[in-house]
C-alpha cells in the first residue's frame, strides 16, 4: 500500500511528462473547486499541460471531472436522440439561431447552451437578446420543459453547468494557456456534455477570423474533439468551415438574428443557408431522422417550405418570453439610425474580406465586447455586402456601417475599407469553399 | 512606435520560446510585487520558464529585478574586497560557522546572510541560535557596523532583502517549479548580491543528501551560477563537494555549532576541516590576501594556530548578543540528556551512510523542520561516528542519537541503522573524495 501522491506531486508528474489517471484528475479538479488546490497551482498545472499535453484518456477524465463539478441536465423525459451543434466561433456566425429551430422542426430535439461574445467573435446569447423580451437565463427545469414542448431551447451557461470549466477558462485567459488543444477539448465538451445530449455536431472554424488560423491546427482540434467525445460515449461529427471571410452579410447582434430568421423563411445569403444545411443534415442523420445527407437536406428544405421551421422558432421565442412577431417579420428588430457607406477606393476583384478585422471593428463599435462584463449594443453592426469574388469599381459601396453617430461611423468605415483586399489585376477569384473538411469517429 | 506588450503577452512570448529583455523582466517582477501580475500568472510564467529556460542575459535581468525588489545593503564604508560563501545545502553542513570568522581573521571581510533549515537540510541560523543569546535578526545598520568592526556578521534574510525572491520561492515550492536551474540561480544570486559583496564562493553540493543528486546537474548549476554571477559584475567561483554522506560527525543544531567551533581550535573531523580549508582558500585568493591556494592555506592555518580565528568568532558572537564563552569552550552548548546507540547488526566495511536518510531522521526528531514555521530543538541530534571506509564488527556502535526520551530515540536509531550500508565482502572502500570539481569564469 502506498500513500496517495500530494497535489504538488501530481503537478510534478505532469510536468515531467507522466500520465495522470482519472482519479488524479478528479482530485485535481475537486481540490481546485474546494480551495485545496490554489489558483496558482492550477495555473502551473495548465502550463505544464500546455507543454506536455494530455492523452485521450486524460482528456476524457478531465472533461468528466469538469462536467461533474456541476449539474448535468436531465433530459431523459424528452424522447428522441438529442443533438446539439457547437461552433468554435467566428465572425458573422449566426447559424445556431436558424439551425436549432429548423432541426427541431424536423423532429430532432436540440437542447442548446450557448455563450456570449468575447474578443472578435460574437455570441449567440447576445444576438438572441436583440429579440424584445427574450430570456436566456432560464432554470434547468424550464429548459428541459421547453426542449420537450417545442423541440429546442437556447439558454446561457448557468452557474450550475460545469463551474470548474468557468473557473479554469478564466484562469487560462490570463495565464497564456488558452491555445492548448486538450484544454480546449475538455472545456467545450464538459459544457456540451452537461446539456444531456446524445450527439454533437461540431463546426470547427478555420481561417483569419477563427481561433484556429490554419487547416492543420483546426483538423487537430476537430480530430481531438471527435475522438474524446466519442470516448466519452457520445456520437460526434466535426465539420471544418471557412472563417477567412465573415459568414453571411450581417455582423452585429439584431442584424445577425434578422439574417438567421431570413433563412427560416427560405431567404438569406447563400453561405449562411449552405452552412445551416450542411450542419442540419449532419444533425438529422445523427438523430436518425434521415438516412443520408441528401435525404436530410430534403427534409430541411421541406420544413422551411411548409413553414414548420418558422413556427418552431415562434414557439421557442414565445416560450422564452420574447416577442414572436419578429420571427414572421424580422424587420421589426432594432437597427441603428445612421448608416455610413464603405466605398471602394479603387476597382478590381475583391480577393479577401478579413474576418478578424471586421470582428475587431464590430467590438470597437459596441457590437461585441472586449471584456466579459461589458454590455453590447444590439442595434449597431456592419453589413458586409460585397464578398470575395465580386468585381467592383472605384466608388462602389462595399459595405455599410450601422451606427448611432456619424463620426464614429466614419472611423469604423475606414477600418472596414482596410479589411477589403481589391486586386486590380485579378479578373477571376473563386469564392472560398465553405466546407473544408469533415471528421467522424 | 509600438505599445508595450501586455503582461499576458510576455507570458505567451516566454511560453513560445521567445527571449524577454531586461525591461520585460523588471516589469514582470515589479507587477508581481505591486499586485498587477497575480500569483497564478507568475506561477504560469515560472512553469513556462521550467520548460523554455532563461538565457544568461535573462537570468541576470531576473536576478537584478529580484535583487532590486528590496534593499541592497551598503557596505561601501567597510574597506576591502568583501567575499561571501553560499552552499546549496546538505546534511551536517556547518561550514559557514567556522569559515566566516576564519576568513575574516585573515583580513577578508565576510558579510553573510544565511537561511533556516527546511526539508532534510539544516540551516545556519538555527545552528547559530543554539549559542545562548545569539541574535540573527539585526538591522542592516548593525550588520554593516559589525562587518566593519569584527570582519564578519551572520544574519537572516530580512524582509528588506530581495522580497520578490521570498515570494517567488514560496510559489515555486507549491507549483512544482523548484527544480529549474535559471530560477535557482536567480534566487541564490539575488539574495547574495543584496549583501553588498564583491565576490562569492559557491559550495555546490552533489549526492544523495544534496538538491542536485548527480554531478552532471550539479555542474550545470555551478556553471550557470558562475556565468550569471560574473555577468552581474561579481567575482564568482564554484566548488563541487560530496554530499552522499553527511559532512562531519554531528547532525543537529547545537552539536553542529560545537563541531564548527572545534575547527577554529584546530580540531574537528577531517572532512569538515578540509571543506573549510578549500572554501577558505578560495575566499582568501579572491579577496587578494593570498596569491594561491597553498599560500591561502598557510594563512588559514596560522590564523587558527595563533588563535585569531577564535578571537574573531568571540567578537562576532559578542557583537550579536551571544555568550562568547561557548567559543573557547564549545562543550557549554546544550546537548539532549538521552543517548541511544546505533549498533551494527553485522560486520563488514561501511560503504555508504545515506545523507538524505540521516537528514530526514534529523527532521523527524525535531532538529530540522518539515514546515517553514516550525521550531527546532537545538539539543537533539545525531553523531555519525562511523563513516564510509571504516571496518566494523557486529555490535559496534556506528552512531549515537541524542534525544529527550528513550522511546523516540530507539525509533530514530533504527532509521539511522537503515541509513548505513555495510558490505560483508568488501575489504577496502575508499572514502569519497570531498571535492568533486571546481568551476570559475
């Protein structure tokens, strides 16, 4: 018999490249939550993990320890194979807002716990709250009830869901330990597994405006998410999608919700529609409602054509305290009164619209937040009207900035103009392919 | 013009293998001291340094930032080239106590700031405090005055000396970042450079009872200390000495002081005398009082033979409030009333006396401390009478345990017996060579 290792010995073991077992990782997380392991010790552990990594078994164990630091939502009374979608975050990514009601309308329950915007990427909760009255701070009880009644419900991460992830994420943010795949995997999966889901479709963004800038890193993250999620007993598929360019036209809160609602009416920009269809098809096949992607797409299109998707969204908005009339008439959503055009200085072919630059401009104008406790302005935003591949002449309007005052708008318009690359020589530039890869177990 | 990097960006830069400049490191340490850089951020930085290291310029900069977090003692009014000795710590290492007055008696001022015992190694302050009335908590003013008057003074690290080192060391101790050469170098040198010295002789211990268990690691540490200390503008020499076996016979507080005082009288165990002579010769040559080691040894021997060393020690003890009569008559020092012999179970040649095991037994009996805030008992200790190389018969007394009660003594004696390796076959076993190497700039 040997005495258990001290917490510092566990740190040393990981530092020296050793492997921790599930009991060790449970002890680390539990000790962190009860104060026996101090913040500075967890910070040192996270940095050791940054260098030494975690193998799949360790990542599963860390995920489960974080998951069980809080409450796991019980959706056992909701019949059906419950599937959620998670995006690693991008600029103009409003897909959750149209995807959840659309998939639910096709018979697959979608319990969705979303986040707020931080840094250059927006957050689904901020966008949804542009709907007057819409509440995202529901109890676990109401969440389960609405998923059961409507087929979908979209709330925020409560204090009860994976509190260890919340504390660890806050620590990573200030200790240079964010960019670490096993820690990212454990953070994403611990929250998602707490939702009581059976399957998860991941939208791993790749490009300038994404957390993962290149396909290699994005593939590594997607692969790790699929492997670890599968090992934790869930069906998991990951799709890699482009985030060099903002997704869709609108970047903002009310404006992105408006654009997502358009999709439910059979309208909306082609890339937003395509992204919704690709992810929705994965969810329907995973949920057992379609035998393949083609079959699933037909179901999704029918749910839009018949109005089922709109009706599901109306019921969800109503159940969550929002004004359901915005679903039928998205133009009811607020928009800032001043519009400043972004004008092309020269002619040519648009070869790039830098998603990161657009995202940072959105933060600067109040549509996003640089600090977690800041408020967002739902009315302001950017319409990225002209996308890569388009031919423009000098003086053409490339984009529009929606602001509350002209002076601020002009400064933002200048930044957005800088986000455009216009090549006078290039005559043809194919738009980026939306889907860059797909990974399954 | 570019804006300075944020503190988190500095952590990222080191994490990614970048080099920080002196201003960056000063900012990190200053921010840590004023609270802008939290404990958990420093912990993450230290772990990043564990993996990425610091180059010499960075180590010098970190050392100087830590040094200047507090007060640098001003000994400019003390004439002469001031030299101190620092040991990386071992079991039975009482050398400072005889070395400082001996070297001072030969005309080289020795300002010495020492530490307390922690873990299996003892501390000079604990040993000195076995002298009735002896005070180690003097003011910087009194310290400088006594060094000037007597030639040497031995105090503890005050709150004013390198407070950043104190806080960083406490953090390293609980975040598995102790075993990192550049951090060890910065910690040692920041404290020593705060003493106002011109030169430093390092005794880097190597072996079972040392922090560095093998010659390779000890050499790496010694080399880094010499390189960085030289770059910081000091004369620095390092000697590597054996710490597989306890140094001398006595392990304890009063008993080690007694043994060190014996050296000043021209007595004492051969290894203690030799270690004192080797280090003392380095200090005299460095201090310009001798042209080479042979010359220096002659001076040291003469200072002992003439009684100068004893007189210097008497003056120092008196100046620091202690009873100077213990210097002439070391048997005045306290000793525990109960002695339990450690008896050989079988005959043969002693091939090893495990210094680590002896050090841990000393902690267990109250001579050392497992926690920084524990008290030590000056009277208890172990006499390691029989050393490697000796032939013994079953029933011979190997060592003696000095305790306050018999039962505790028997348990300790059993541990000490376990520290001995007696080989029935071996007929000759050379005692370990004390000096294992020497490194200079």
